[in-house]
C-alpha cells in the first residue's frame, strides 16, 4: 500500500511540475535574429545573428529554434540541420539553463537577385515528461534586398559608348542658363538675348554672357520582361535586369539623367516599375532597389501598351534604350516610331547563340546583340 501511495504521490508531483512547466516555459524567453546588412549583391556573404535568452529560474532542457529563408540563400559549410524545398529551413537545438543567453552567428551567402524576408522565428520545446510539444513564435520582420548582379564591363561597354556618343554630340547644342561662366566679346553668331548690356555700356563694346553647356539629353531605359513567344527564358530576363542596372549606374555616374520603365511587377506593391529621370547617388540606389524587387513570377502586360501609358511621364528629348528578348511585331513597330523621333536610340537584344535576329519591323534602329551562354 505504501508503494502505491508513494507512486501516486510521485505522479501527482510530476503532474503539478508538468502543469507549472507548461504554464511558465515561455515566460522570460526571448528570441530574435539580426542581419549584418540589409542590402547586398549576389555572391556576397551576410551574417545572421541568432539570439535566444531565458530570463527565469526555470531551465529549458531542450529548445528548437527554426526559421525559413528563400532557397537562393546558401548557409555556410559549417552550418548543419537545414531542409530545402521552396524555402530553406534552418533548425538549431539549444539547452537553456536559468538566466542564460545564447548567441550564434550563421554565415549566409546570397546567390540571386531579389527581395527576401525572414518573417518570424519559431521555437519548439517539450514538457518535463518529453511527451507534449510546446510551440511559439516571435515576429522578427527582417528584410534583405539583393541588388542585380553587375553585368561584365565588356558587355556594358558597347551600348554605353553608343549612348554616351549621342549625349556628347548633342550636349554642345544646349546651354544651361543657370550655369554662368563669364563674359566675352560679342561675335556675329551670338544671339542678342545673350548680350550683357551693363558690361557693354561700361566698355563701349558689345559683351555677351557665357553659359556652361549641359547634357540636356536624358536616357530612358525600357526594360521588357515579356516571354519570347511561348518560351520563357528566366536567365535572359535576369541578364536583362543586370544590364539595365549596370547601364543606369554607369550613365548616372557621368551626370546623365536616367529614367527606367519596365513591365515587370514590384513584389511588394504589384505595380509596374517607373522611375523618373535623375542622376545622383540616391537615384542610383532607388533604381537598384526597384530592379531587385521585380517579381518574374507575375505576368507582364504587352510592353508597347505600358510605354504608351507612361510616355508623357518620362519627359521629352529622350534617348531610348530598349532591353528586350521579345521581338513581337507590334513592339518593334512601336519602338521604331519612338526611335525615329530620338536619334541615337537603340535596342539591346539578350539572346542565346542559336537565336536569330528577326528585326524586320525595326527599320534603321541600331540593335546590339548580346549573346548569353546557357546556365
């Protein structure tokens, strides 16, 4: 009888302990993730800092911490306990004593462009009898923006030089009235509106104001992410995005105002990409971020329709640079009309070696064929 009573007492004590444990296991527990940087490029390494804290006297013999990231991220070689499907799931197991804090640094390599989130951290434990699962989660809300990969310099050189050639040819036909350089003697080809009458009166000779020339031309990059007929070449689309990004960055560093229009959809807003002209560092960052957030899984509208809707927002006096693998007849005809009004406009054609040109409706528009190897 005494053994039975003893067993019952032990069982009762265990049930009480179990109830206390289940009720209080999460109290004082904190878990979170920090990212070493929120913006990066493909191939760069990030460090995720995983922190778990137990701020109470009750120890936690086993705590599993889990989170998911896009499968395009690769964990460092020393990291184990990962499962891969559409997402990569990272599992870590801790044993937390009372008032203990554990920090782990996890190397993470970005392999592709995109906008990625780590929304929450899941924690799983068990009760003292190891037969009941206890689970909770912590919202972390971390984002990582991976900018488009930089296109090879030799690939960007040809379109860049052709565009800059047009810009430099035209810049001397425009004067910036706000950039005053000085005063000089009047020449027969000078306009009377440039005469400085005050200086002329003082010297007794006609004098004219000299203004700095400005590159009044603006470059509009038109990025088409449609399918090429029935074929959908994702690697060519990614190359097109990289080219748009590299070309825009290089031009803006030369003080050329660049705008970007694409029929790809933003992964957050669902809107098509439209960035008006600019050329400072903040503008370059906006372009890189917007291109990083393009979602190739969302369907695209016919690009000539998109251009027609936004053409007035892009401004006048543009040099147009189309980047498109698709060569649909309506798109060729529409771009030929645009290019006819803007000398120096060109079409960059990302393609595989086996692709034919087939630009029968583009007229005299310059086409830069860019052959991309199969990945």
